[in-house]
C-alpha cells in the first residue's frame, strides 16, 4: 500500500515529488523496498549566511531488500553519494533536493 504521505514530514518540492512518485509506482506494482542504513559520511558544502539553506553531501552505505507481493526477491549492499539541500520550514529543516550523484 502507498505510504508516500509519510514523506511530508521531511521532504518538500522536487525531492518530495520524486520520492512520492517512486513509492506510488512500487505500491501499484506490488513491490516493497526496505533500506537499512549501514553508514553515513556527511559533509557540509554550504550554509547560507541568512540561514535559508544548507547544502551537503552524504556518502551512504546501506542494505536494500526488495519484496514482490510480500516475497523476498533480492538483497544487496549499496553505496551511494547523495547531494542534499535543506531549507527551513516552520519548525524544522526539510529536504528540498535529494539526488544521487556520480562519483
């Protein structure tokens, strides 16, 4: 079932649209993907003087498990470098840009 509304607490703009579309598509196909963090290496690239955005990279190690209609089909370990831009909302920072970048 589609749980893309859970993204609303932490994601806005293009990042929210991209992740929401992916979760809806998987739900329609009966596919579920579970991610388990193994490691993070976060580096801040830019913090705006007015406090309106933070840009960072995150080198992430994680395990991905894929289920097709509840049956496990694949498990793999992955490493991805993400570019992330955070912008403030009323009470917390939210992710506005979230994309994998080539190494």
